[in-house]
C-alpha cells in the first residue's frame, strides 16, 4: 500500500452511505442519481495554509471547516447538500493528521447526511479544496438578485465572533473571560452552516447570501445584484454573549465587517414577514431582522438614537497580514 492508498482508505471509510450514490470512491469517477424534478447545485472553495487558516490549526477543525464553508454556500442557495469531493495537497502523509482531519470532516458530513464520493490527493503545500453538490426543487434557488424596496433584511445566528477570535489570537484584543475567549475560538474553528434555515427560507426569501466576508460586504453583493440600497439598525445586529462581553472595548465594527461568520443574510418581502417569524419560532432558528431594503445603492447604518453610524472599518483582512 502506498501512502496515498492509505489516505484513500481513510476517505473510503466514511460513515454516511447514501442510497443515491451508485459508484463512490474507488473508480475513475463517481456516479450519483438526482431525483426527478430536482436541480443540482454545485460549489467549490479552497483553503490554503497561512492564507485561509493559521498553520497550527488542529486537523479536525480543518476537515470540519473545509466542508462547512462549502455547505454554507449551498445553504445560501437554499439547497440540501448531498455529496462532496475532496482535493488535498500535503507536504507529507501523516496518518494521525489524516485520521483527525477525516474525523472532523465526517462529524459535519454525518450531521447533514452528505457523502464523500471522490477526490484527488497529491504532495504539495497544505491546501484543501472541497466541491459540494446539493439538490433543489426545480426553480427553487435563492439568488443574490431579487431584493426589493421594503423587504426586511434578516440574519441568522450571531455576527462578528470569528473576527473577534482572530483579533484575540493576534493580541489585538484581550477577551476578559476565558469562557468567552474559547466560545469565540469555537465559532472561528467550527462554524455551523445554516442548512436547515436555507432550505426552509427558500420559499419565502426574495434574495440570499452567506456572510463569509462580513455583513457589509456580503449584503453589498445583494444590493449590487438587486439594484437597491439598505438601512441597517445597529442595535438589532445579533451578538453572542461572548461578543457582548467585549462590546465596550471593540464596538460594532466586527459584527458589521468581520469575516468567517457563515451566517445567512436573506431578504423577505413584507407580506411574508409574519410567516417567516412564525417559521423561525416553530423551527428554533435564531433569525434577527436587522434592517430593510431601500431605494438608492448605499448601506446606511443607524444607531439607537437614530443617528447615522460610520464604521471605522468596512472589512477585515483576516490572514493576509505577514
Ligand atoms: P485516478 O488516477 O483515476 O484519478 P486516483 O488514484 O486519483 O484515481 O483516485 C482513486 C480513487 O480514490 C478515486 O475514486 C478518487 O475519487 C478517490 N480519491 C483520491 N483521493 C481522494 C481524496 N482526497 N478524497 C476522496 N477520495 C479520493
Ligand atoms: Mg486522480
């Protein structure tokens, strides 16, 4: 057995085995069967050591996150994830590393019943690319275009936690309590792709995106695609208790502009807002109404006193700093 055959063995031992996979790992290509009446949604994301993650990130977290960021893109389209492919380049094959990486990846794969159906492995600098494939009823995709004036802007979960974890790691911020610091680190390492939210919201939303580069940047993509503007209410932004513990120190800009949240931002026409609020309550979704779509092209942010708030930073470059 070569080293890479060993790796394939790890990746062939996945717990999820879907009935719609005709040919999985071990042939020249995978064969899957999509149900009649569905559309196939395909996305890919690459993560490079030192660029997208700290080199010392534990392998289980890398495996988890490489899949999570792809599932988040499927969620933003409203798709249910089904299958994924894994391309891995590594400087050397370390069986313990691969085992932990696979464990982290499978933990998330099992949660959403998504099966690894193939990939490629090569020697090289540490980099991980995943291609994820999901299913949608025909014509059901949420798009970045479609937001209209008066639509309510919703955000899932909480914002800014991952960016605070990066700042803390760099020594730019001292989180008072260790409990909060570790909560923030968890949000950076193990983001929860909002699959259930995406699938259920697709029947109500006029547009959607996942928040990977910060709310201002990603909402900005919706506005550009839809040809509209937005008003955000600062006090309505959903913050975790850990974020609140440092709010006086860091202000709101991490929630507005921090990356790596992997929450969903969706817009909902006023006529459907009641049904969406009821759906969120019934499903236990954390869903915050943070503003509304306006005419024009800009994002205006209002503080609790109704005054315009100007963020000091519109985006954070997480790992670009040498
Ligand atoms: P080929 O030379 O035909 O491309 P490979 O030797 O690269 O075949 O791969 C053999 C099988 O192992 C294929 O089914 C491929 O999808 C799978 N495989 C290789 N690397 C990975 C990986 N990193 N993750 C999952 N499956 C992989
Ligand atoms: Mg190959």
